[in-house]
C-alpha cells in the first residue's frame, strides 16, 4: 500500500477520554421544557410573566423512566432557553420558577430531572442558551459574561455529575440591537474546571452538530474533520493559534466533510464526532395541536438505525406538556421503540464464534479479539495492509439480517470503504457495500441463512481495527 501523508495525518487523530465515554451513550433524550410550553411558542421574547409557569402534575420520573424504556442512556434538559426563564432557582436573575406559583416558588425542575436520572441510572446534562432575551446585560460584553458564568457555575456545581453542556448557535440581538460577543474561552474553562468529564456540544469543541434537524446522517460520517468545524472563536483565540484561517463558507451541512478530498488542504484536523438532534414532534416545545405530528415507530427506528448505526449519536427531543408530563402518544411510541430494539438485538449470534483474518499486527490483536467483549481488545490488521479481511464462522447456519461493526476508535478512525459478504449456496453474496464504520456501523440487509460472513476492507487510512462484530 502506498503511504499517503494525508491519510497518515488523519489516521493519528484520536478522541479524548471524555469523548470516548460520551460515544458509548449512543441514544439519549433532549427535553425542551420551560416558559414556551405555557405560551405555545418556540422562541419566547423574554417577558412572559413567571406566573404562567405552573405544571400541575410535573413528574420527572415519568420522563426518565420512559426514556429508559426506549433504550436511552442520558437526558439533556433545557435549563434555560432563549427567553431567559430559568428552570432552577438561580440566584442571579428574577426570571425563574422561583417567581412562579409552581410549588410556591420552591420547586427546581433541574434538580428533579437530575435526581430522576440518578435513580434510573441515566446520565444528566443541560442546555443553557447563551442568547438571553430577558437579561438586560445581554449585549454588554463583560457584565453579561460574568452573569452567564455565574449561572453556568450554579448548574455545574449543584446537581451532581453532568455529562454534557449543550450550547446552541442561535445568537440574536438584545436591547437596542446589541449583540453579545460570547467569551467562549472563559465559558469552556469554567466547564473544564468544574466538570472535567462533561463534553461541550455544538458550540463547543467535543461534539459536532450533524448539520440538520431532520434526523439525517451522512452516508460517510467521519469523526476526524477539519478543525474549523469546531468553535471557530475558540480555536482562533486559544489552542490552534498558528492554524490557517478557516475558509469563509464553513458549512456543517456539506455532505462530505471528512474524506481525503475534504481534508486535503487542511493543516489541522480534530476528533469531532457527530450528534443528530431531532424532535419526536414538529416543534422543539410541546403543543397539543402537534400531537398528530409525533413520529411513527418506523420513522424513529429508521432515524435510530441511520444515526446510531452510522457513527453518530442520537439526541431525540421529547417535550413534556403543560401538566409537566410526557404525552401519551410520545410515551407509547417510545415504549414500543425500546421493545423493538430489544427484539432486534436480542441475541448476538456472533458470540462464541471463530474469527480468522488475512493478517494481524501481533497475537495480542489477532482476529478472535474482534469478538471479545473486553473494551481494550481489538483486531489490528498491521500497518499498510492490502485489502485486509476478517471472516467469521458462526458454527452453524442462522437467519441474519443485521451485522454490527465497530472500529477501536481509541486508535482513530481508519476504514474508508468496505464490503460485507456472506457465503450463500457456496457463493459469496454482497450484503452491504459501505464506506465509513467508526464507533458503530449497523449494516441492515434482507434476511438470509448463513454461516460464514466476511468483512473485506477495501480502503483504509493506515491500518484497520475492529472491536465490535455482532450478528442478529
Ligand atoms: C436551536 C434553538 O433555536 C431551538 O429553539 C432549539 O433549542 C434547537 C435545539 O436549537 O438553535
């Protein structure tokens, strides 16, 4: 294999420990809840009276237990949306549930959700809108930064472990058309100091917005991309000072952001894995009139298979209603989704099978290691292999319609093109023609009866690894 300098550079980019932990969560809930829930809106102006906030039956345990039943492993709550109304009794504002009739102003939704997450074993994270349409300091520079950091610190210290701080990109005008220049460097520093394991998503350096809100994942989803896809402000101000200026039209929606062509002239590459954020309904906040827009099970499963099964995480928004409960339709479809996924992945037929390979780096990384359940184990092809392959013998014939593959991403993302074949009636039949694998790739195909399955890696950066090989 010809040694390609570009491929070599990309091959060496690896995730941080916090990104590795985050990646394992795979599927988790977004909860848009707040003043907008009570005014039937998506973006509040920031001046709806706190008296309107009164969820008479709020039950965070109902939310979290439903998410768990759906197969989700974490929750991200909108602690504050653009309107500035806080779902916790912040000491730094007069615009919060402290001034609402709910629980006589003594309630704390953030706490109830964080507690429920702990009880059900899900991770907890929050969304805090940097754009605040209520606070008069918005647009005033330093004064606003201090206020924003104080609120961040409250959320980062009073509610236990936080797995994610989610910042969105919306940045509008404040009073008299003033716009805040966010001090991302200081916000990020504070998060690193108070919750070093938390990923900072979207307007942050750890997790990348997929580029749409429709649940669509690219055919080839790369976790190694040009540095400028992560926060440009921070990059310019901080770590990568010498980096060339990012191109003018950085576009998260581009179909190709990680192939050799896409990274060709890019000096710096980063590990920046994708997250798909999509709502179960039309809007991000609950509206009864949108009950009929709840996505059917088939659509949710398609989104799950293309995102979680396409090297991205799935952040599915499920907004509670005015009572403070998830609506029946949402609960029903999420419960059905969890049940279906449990059936789909009921028994891994690749367990206790025999794996062989065209090559391996050494005995410690032999073919059999691709089947191991120890997280440190993986098959390694050896350097610069020529179309390496892995072949599994299931020991008997089984009906199979899914194969799950995963690279050992701790050593980077390498595979660029692969084919999955099965021996059927004495001939190798193509099951799936793929590009990237990354953390997880779920290959789905028409059910066939098979005993031998072969993974042929047609193109890879410098070597290939496989740490997950499952059949269902
Ligand atoms: C966007 C916001 O403006 C929407 O209201 C929503 O919160 C979405 C997840 O992010 O930027």
